[in-house]
C-alpha cells in the first residue's frame, strides 16, 4: 500500500483510496467527519501514515498488510441484465461483484453504474482515485450504447436527440447516433454520450414516446466490449489497453512511480 523505503509514509486519504474504499475526495470527507481512526485516535485531515500504523473505519480495523502494494488492475465485465451494480442488496438480488475474483489487500470498485436491466461493458478497478477520474464529468469520457427500440426514429426525432432534450434533471443530448439496422418493428441504434446520468438513454427515448426494449453498453472511453466476451464473464485489460485508458485521463500508474 505504501511507497519505497525512502518514502514510507503517505497521506491517509491516499492509502484509504488505494485500499478501495472510495475516491481520495470521499476519504477526505470521511476523515473530516471523524469516521477514521489511526492507532486508536480520531484522524484529522493532513495526517500521514506508515505501514506500522493501525487504521480503522467507524471503529472497525482495516487489515492492510504492511508489505502489500496492490498492482493497479482494471477488469472488463460483460454485465447481464438482472444484476445490480452495488456491493450488497437488501433483497438478496445478484450483484456484479458476486462473480469477480477476490482481491488481497484491496477491493473492486465499479467505474460508474449500469442499471438493473442494462447489459454490457462495465469497468472495475482496485484504485479508488482512478475510478473517480474515469467517472468525473471533466474527463468527458464517451459512453457508447447499442439501443433496440420499438419503431424507427424520424429525422426530426434524431435531430432533437442530437440538439438536446429536456429531462427532469437537465438537458441531455447524444453526441452521435448511428443507424445499426433491424428487422420488423425492432430497430437498433448506436448512441454516444459524454456523461453517465441515471437511466439517461432510456429517458431520452421515452421523452420522444419511444420504448427501449434492450440496452447494451459497448464502449467506455477507449475500451470496447470484445465480441467473444460472453455475458457474465470478465477479462483483465492487457497492459496496452490499461495504459491507453490511463492516458485518456492523464493518469500516472502508481507502479511507475516506484
């Protein structure tokens, strides 16, 4: 979790974020709220910790081995419909985390969410700061979805979706719409967004009176969904794919700082 021997202490929020509890900013909020303890004392902003320090969250000790510094990892998961992008569900419904490999010294963090009925590409990482960078609006990360609708968009409707359509949480628009064909009443489109609001794609089509019968995310930023990755399965990004993803948000791999 920590740097080399000449740099054996790190900011508390940085260690907590790398452990996978959330972004560095969120960890700062937890510290300010008095939720973090170090060696039995309530931590404060600006505190630094070493591998020997004992860290607790809400009184519960974190088991962070002093020799562990997790390798930065990014998974690509093909989420099926009927899974939640949450760690636990009170109703006992399946979540995306049920299928993932266990980590030692950290945990998986979903990069954004996919709705219960939405399928497709979901990225997960073991670094809270990276997850936050990939989700932050200023990054302008493009999301591309395959959308199956009942009926065909008119030229006027397509133009409305590109220019902007009013939703209850503000205006939304697609950056691009590509006709992907279809048979009978069903028709496919590929649409591109630069944000990830809740049910945004569905709500945009519904605002035009069009029902979405299937929604699949096929790209997140520079990462695409491989055709051979089956629903419910995952793979790990190759070194090249991971570095391209990091470069897209101007992120420096922590391992390269050692």
